[in-house]
């Protein structure tokens, strides 16, 4: 089976995607697949049309690769692909609309509003503390700000345009749960202080993750239930990962879903890779499951 592993691309998460692509390619090759890496550039349509792979393994992250754009291209080219389809990818990437899907399924999320850059910098648009983040980026990239008690309004870079989500900050534990089809692989906890920024996710990732999360059983089980609900209501396929905050002072009512990632980082030491291993699935086995699930009209 000839498998094109798409990585790199044009998003802010290019370097993370390149690392994921290398890991996934090596894993598939170890199982006997004719797998090779493709850096997803602007000529991707022509490259794939010429190479004619049997399937695409999507290891892209961020805009273009996980927001429905690539998925639409692959549907048009009629090349089977992994992970979620056009609608689920676009929905999960748009944080505010994703929350509407959460609400329909009964998945609680922090209160938030969409505000433009100028108004956010002029005054506090919701009570502090709160988070300011782009509504369509991942990995805590693209101008995330934590505005704490006593802080001035966020000073957003000129390079960050468009509308932003301003979201109440939930104190307590940062958690994440990976779903593979109809199975939750595990819940991890992060020992990172106030919140899980890009540096915590990648530069310190080896030292700040705790698996399984140190949670009461009812809280752990509820996170699993909510992760599966989020996966299902968004319409995810293959694998997804949902991030949570838990305010332990409120018990089960203190669990809030932040966002669902339809393209979670895939490396042996990534959250999804570690949770798969915890569930008894090796990294090559995980990649094998995903590529065997590749299809069209997802």
C-alpha cells in the first residue's frame, strides 16, 4: 500500500507537523507500508495527482491541514485519507462554533465571546481572569494571552488580526483525553502552574505530563465520557483529543471542555502516543489503525 504522509505545510505549527510526519512515516515503514513523506506546499494538488498514492496519512497541524481545506482537496482528488472529514475538521477548528456543538451534546465549556482586536485592547470585555486566543489556531499559538486579576487589557500584536475568543479562565487542573473511534485511551494531567502554553506543550512536555491523571474516579470517568461525547457530536473520525480544565472545588460541575483537536500530535512521546501506549497500543499499531481507517466521504 502506497501511503503519502503529509506534514510540514504552511501553518504556524509547521515544525511540529514535520516531527509528527517523520514519526508516522517510520512507524508505517516498520510495518511494511510503502510510506513516504510529502511536505504539503502550494503544489500539493499536482504532486498527489502525479504520485497517485493509495491513501494519505494526514500529519498536518493548524490551518489548511486540519480546518477542512486539505480534506476538501483530498475529497476532490478522490484519495482516501485519515482523521476527520471536511465538516468535523472545520467545526473543531472554529472554537466558537465548536462550543455550539458542545452545548448540543451537553458538554460544558467556559463562557466566552468573540471580540475584535481593538476592543480587547481598549478595555476588559469580561471579568478577569480570562484568556484571549484566536478562534482558529492550535497548540496555543497565534497570540494567546492570560489576563489575570490586576492586569491591563491584552496588548495584541499588530500581526494578529481578525476576531479573538475571550474566554473565562477556569482555575485548577489542565487535562486532556484522546479518543480513538469509540474508545477513550486515557486522561493525562499537566503539572504546569496556571495554564498550558506552547512552551509547556513542547519544550517541557517530557517533564510535565502525568498519566493517568491523578483524579478521583468519578472525575476521570466523566472526562472520558465528555471526550467521547465531543468526538461524536463534532463528527470526528479516527482519532481526536479534547482538552479540559477542572476546578476541583466544584466537583463534576467543575469540568469544562476547552477545545477538540482533530489532528492531535502523533509521536511516540506525544499526548496521543503516550495515551495509546497506556491503553496497550504501540505507536506503529496506532498508525496502522489510522491508515486502515482511511476513506473518502468522511
